[in-house]
C-alpha cells in the first residue's frame, strides 16, 4: 500500500526581502480599460507594476564581488515591449493552431492531438510539435502567437539544467516548435506540486479548499488558510486522466489501481518535489515566484524513470512577480502574474467555461498581452533574447522540412551504429596487450 503524503500545514506569510521601493515597470501595462462584448462584463484589472528587487542573499553576493543576476529592467531595454508587441500583432493570423505532419513528412505513422501538442509516431521516436493553442478548463480558448516556441524552448532550457537530477526523453530539437523524444511507457499520473493556496479551476487547491475540503490528495490542510497564501511546505497533489479532464487522486489510490508500483511512485514523488524546489530557487534568483507546476514521467526500456513532456513553462506552471507579492497579499490583492491565470479569470467572468458549448472569442488585446508575458517569462528565466522566427516561410512548411531532415539524420545514425560497435570491438580485440 502507498504511504500517503500527509503534510500538516499552518498559516504563514511569504516574506521577500527587498532593497528597493516598488516603482512603475514600463514593461507591464494595466489592462483595465478594454471593453468586453455587450453581454459581458469588463476585463479583470491586471496591473504588473513592480520591478524586480534583488533579495537579501543576492545583496550578500554583491558584497562578496560575485556576479549579480540582472534586474528585470536591465534584462529588457525600454523599447523591448513595443518591439515584441509589433511582432505579436503581425503574427495574430499566422499562429500554429494545427499540424498535419503525417501528410507531409515521410515515415510518420500516426497523429495524436493533445490540448497543446500534436504527437507523431515515427516508429523509433516520437515527434512532439508544440502548437500555439491555448487551453484551460479542458478547452481550447485561443491561439497565442509564438506560444509554442516559448513552451518548447523554455522546456529545453530547464531540461538541460535538470539533467543532474533526472534524465529526460529529449533526443533532438530540430525546430523552434519541435522536440524529438525517446519512446517510453508514460505513467498515467500527473505530479502536481504546489507551494501556495491559489487557483481558479475545479481542481485548484484554493477552489477545493474554499469548498470545505481539508484532506486533498492525501494532504491534511488546516482551517484558516486564505487565497494566495504560502504553504509551510510544498505538497504533491497528483491527478490522473479521465476522458477529457484531470481527476485528483491520492498516493494510495495510485498504487491500488496499479497505475504505478510503490517504488516507481516513491521515486517520481521525490524527483517532482526536488525539481520544484530547484525551480523555486532559480525563479526567485530571477525575481519570480514559482507557485505551482506539474510534471510527467515515463519509464524507458532499461527501466529508468525519465522526465517527459514540459518543465516549468507558463502553461504548466504559475509564476508571480516576487517583489510585490507580500504587500499585495497583505492588502488582499491578487499577485502580479505572468502566466495564463488572467486569461482563465476573463473567461470565468464572461462565460461558464466548463458548461457553455460555445465560448466567446478571446479579445485580441488579451491575446497579445498573454503572448508578451510568455516571451517576457522566457527572457527573464533564461536571461536570453527570444528570437522570433521570420514569417517568410509558412510555419508548417518550415516544421515539415526540419523534422524530415532530423528524422533522416537519426535513422542514418541508427543504421551506422551496429557498424561502429563492430569496429570498436575489432579495435579492442586487435589492440596490443
């Protein structure tokens, strides 16, 4: 039987030390004046106004002469948002909303359409195309320019920096939107790790907590918690997939249903919590709070557990601006977020996203703002400039060409491997003693 994750949590505050007074950040605008449709309410106000201030440990590093993490303002020059917005608006009608590589790339056997990714079976490998589709509430809400590229490249950045913690399935990244991965047996469990009581979906911690739940996925929660409060310890709230939505599950149930063995679950749980703690440290160094996220794992042919899917992206994770969190929390205000939560909130304000058959179109201003925030998050986390692809070549043609070339190279390498192994053995046999 599984050992349930039982963490007793007590109300606490999350204090971030700051050496600056919050000032207006020109990169984030207030979204408060847009008009919704005639039968809808106005947009929720979104105001990301606080610049990053380095925390106390970073100040200590500076006194010791160590290299400093640049401020958010230093990372992005004053004209960066306008530059990015221009590209976003020009790409609104050139999003990658659907792919059909099985019709354009030789050797692809089948297509599986996920909420965001289109997955193709090439026989020996899986080709994962990250589209610009935006999902929430188990629905597709919109297409966001450059979103697929942001997710793919953000994941790759984290995959490369977590190899010391757990191996992953990545083999090749032939295109900004594409990852070619090893085939593995995927565990039918999503490992959702949370550091705060927050969220707006039916399975979010705040939603179930305000509805009276005090034992969630094996975690015992105390009375008196408030929305957006930091938990005293990170917790795991796993889910499993139903036909079209996620279902919370306890560790005991995972084992009882045969979804994972005890040893598999224990290893994956340990890796998920360690990955999240590492992600929180990196995010805070860059002026952000990693609030919650989800991980997926698979088992390779040699029995090792691999990290798959995506890591710490704005789709799989919630991020807040660190410097303004404590003050806003104390004043009962929503944290300044740079993930998709504000889009979720808009749909909850203007429709019933779980039950309405037809959803309203996401407003163009909101789509552009979300695209900008995804790019901002990528540049803030990676400290590198996001390279938007030129629009001369259609996206689908570019992906088809790059995937075809990558698969040919992988197949050639595989065919030459036995010969290389044979030559290596001959060299060993004929080597002088």
